[in-house]
């Protein structure tokens, strides 16, 4: 497990307008793995990021997330067969997030809001490795 905490503020700015956009407040990664008899193994991992300011005044917030991945493997001689379940619980999460000013064609005024790239949904991935 790895846990990181930061209280990031810009020096010389008034209190409340001194946030550093998208600076992580609390992050963590970790997991647990087990080697089972007869060549089997399993790993459960997680990634966590707490909500964080998206602008200097913290009036827009980048949403945090908690995502889990599971990997199962079987090793026989020089071959390893794996199955991975990415985003195991199919949580909705935002990967890249930015404060952006946008204006649609029918809008008179620009709007400042969060734009984001959605995180990957649940999916399975399989693999075979040859070790020599």
C-alpha cells in the first residue's frame, strides 16, 4: 500500500484563492497478492484519488475515484496464462479532468465547467506468456 497526502497552496495568494488546480490531496495505490498451490496466483489491486480542486478558488471540483482490478494467473512450466478484470466493480470514474471554457453554437455566453475523459469501464483481458 502507498498513501500520499498533500496540502498544496500557492504562496502569496489570498486564502480561498490559493488552491493549485488539480493538485492531488489524497492518493493511494495498493493491493494484495497470493500464490496458491499448483501454479495458481491472484492479485487484487486498487487506485484511489480523493476529490480535488479544479481551479484556484475550489469552486469547481475534480471528482475522485476508487477503482479495483483483479488478475488471476496459472503458470505451467514456461507458460503463464492470465485473465485480468479491469475496473472490477464497473465504477463510473473520470480519468482526465480540466476546468474548460466552452460555448455551444446556440449559447450566447461561454460557460466555465468541468470537461473530462471518462475512465475505462469493466473489461476482461486475457494473455499468454512464454518464459525462456
